[in-house]
C-alpha cells in the first residue's frame, strides 16, 4: 500500500501521521482509540485526566477514509477471538495529529509515538504506518544530512551522471590485504564508490581497523597517481563506542564515508554517530523487509526514511529495478522519489538514493526511465565483478549504459560500438 500524500503542512505545534488499519469494528472508534493510546489516554478515563489536560496533550483524528473491506483478517487477534468478534474486516486510512509538545525533539520517542503500541491494539487485524508530515520548525530541530547528493558529488568529483558503485565480493572470507588488492583493482577500473557488504563489519579474518588502513593505503595511492578520489563506505556497524572509534580511524586515514546497518544500531546510536563524525553516513536498511513486506502490517518507506533522515543520514538504500529482492519496481521508484523530496517546505534535506540488488548495465535504462534523474548511486556487485571480461570491463559497461541513456540511444545500438556493454548484454541478459 503506497503512502497517502497530503498537500497541506501541519500546524507549527503538531505533526501528522497516516495509517492503514483493518478492523471488524467502527473505524472511527478505532481511530479514537489510536489517538488516545498514543497520547494522554488509555482505555478508560483515569484520575487527573482533566478536560484541560486532554485538550492540551491528546492526539486528534483528522481524517478517516474507508476502503473496500478485506475478505478475511490479515493478522491473528486473540483479543477479538475472546469476544467472538467476526467480520466484515473493514479497512480505512486514518490521519492522526499529535502535539509536538508531547514529544519534543526526541527521535526514539517520536518513533514510539507514531509506531509503538498501535501494532498491538486488540481492535485491529491490520496496522501500517504510511507517512509522516511535520512543520519546518520541527524539522529544523533535527540534524540535516551534511552531504547528501551535492556533498557526495563533490567528494567523488562526479558531476552530471550517476555515481557508479560496487560491493566487495566475496562479502566474507577475504583478508585485509586481499580486500585492499581488490579495492586497488576496482579503483583502477574507474569505479566511483565501493562499499562493504552489510554482513562484513569486523570479522576475525579481516579486522576492521586493519582493513581500513590497508584499503585507504591503496585509495590514497590511487588518488595521488590520478587525482581521482574514490569513496569507500566502510561497514562500521557495532556498538556506539566502536562505531565512533572506527569512524575516527577512517577520517584519520583520509576516508570520506562510513556505513551502518541502521535498523540494528538504532536511532540513538545513529544520531550520536552523526554528531560525532563529519563523514558521509551511508544508511543500509537491511531488515526493512521484515517491517514492510506485509501490506497490512509495519511501516511504508515514506515514514521509515523520514525517521532515519531526522537522524542525519546522507544515503538511503532503495533496492533496484528488476532486482533480486521482493519489492516491486513501483515501490523502488516511489522510495527513490521519497529520498528526493524535502521533509518540510524549503528544507534542503534530500538524501542520495542508493540503488542496489541485482543491478547491471541492463537495468540502467529502466532506472533512468523511472526516475528521470542522475542524482543517484547505482551499485552493481555481480554486475561488475562477474563481467566475463573482468571487473574493469564491468565498470565500463555500466558507465557506457548510463552514457547511452543520457544520450537517448537504445542500449543495443550503443553496444554495437562499445564491446564492454555488448558483452554485458550478452552475458547478463541471457541470464535474465
């Protein structure tokens, strides 16, 4: 279910959240329960809960749009079963308004407010947070991405086209020296961005501190020889003290970027990391599918990326078109557009969408057709490293594909005079 887009801006003292709910009860009554549960109330009025307190602190229901009912409940519900409650299973979009004074500039509490106990309410058999909106004055109280698209372009010296990246493969098993040798080859191949895999952070066979030093030695040497910088996103996912320590080492070694598995680090750790490092913060969303794949449960990407952008990340993963994961192309496209949309009017806080998962030269055309922009990071793992003529040809094939689409030339026509692209279309296209 895509997010419901509202054109208006909330009042300066409120923020708004849109939900999809499913319930056998009256959606209006359920919306009122939601508003009370996540603000001043509980299932009954309690002592000291005055009318003045409720007027100041209670969330309110702004809108209810009922949809077609479901044929059966999406989720089990023991509370309803104990009461013998049956369908029809009514579905509705709900908009709630929350007083900002209840939350203040507190990101974990904001998340707990808009996406906390609502998922456990007995009244519902479906609950999904769709989108969030708040006034510019509230957005200004959180970190802005210090780099985003513009800063990443400046650091990689890539104007006018997408930044082309790859992922260290194999993702585990390589020693620090072997990783550095692969990075050297990829730099020579002309790639702009190289990232660690999300499951390779600080393994015994390639300790992160050792790997940072070895890799940056090669990156600095390449930069000194050619004048061209390459951005490396070191996976520093760990406890906060370790992440700070590793980020400091990356900075001392001349690196420009670190990566974290944001879902497992948590809002507080990422906020603290943001405050402690000037490096580009590459947000890897692994685990997001657990929160999003069921259309009646969890959180849509608009709301998800909104919360993480308040933590000050610079890049957000959106997966890729015609990729290897479960998300539809429409969801990938919408996610990329969310990253490119300011969170509040006149706010310069867009982040760089990072396309990955099964990407290669042949997915360049649908990507450009869909987003009509080159403000993106296009990452190919196997699409570069498994090219039949080697990684250098893999990088060149992706560069050629982007040149072709920017010139409005069909890939097969462009490939007639560009052997790296031609070989990629033959090799990977035959596997599609």
